[in-house]
C-alpha cells in the first residue's frame, strides 16, 4: 500500500486525546503503538490484543512517525536517574 494511503489512516482531532495523532476510528495514539513496538511487542501480538486494528494501521503509525522525524528539529533527551 502506498505511503500516502497509509497516512490516510491517521487523524489529528483536538477533541480526541488532546490532539495526539491517532488511528482513525480509535482512541489509540501513534505514540502508543510505536511504544508497544519499541518494547518488543510484535505486530501480531498487537493485532491479537486490539482486534479492530489491521496490519496497515500499524504500518501507518510507523510511516507517520518516520515522516514526523524527517521534518523536525531534535534535542537531546534527558536521562532520568
């Protein structure tokens, strides 16, 4: 599926989760899904737990995160003791 079509699965609505990017039709944020993947949870495990999601929804989160990283300034993260 082309990247542009995947991005159609993500929406930003100030009335949902304080405007965080979410998967359309859900209250699941891009940040949440990418965080799960970062913790080592597999796409298959996410799809089992959130049965309304599709593989394309998860790929859309990754594409959105990638596109966001392309266009922003970066600052070092603070290490927490």
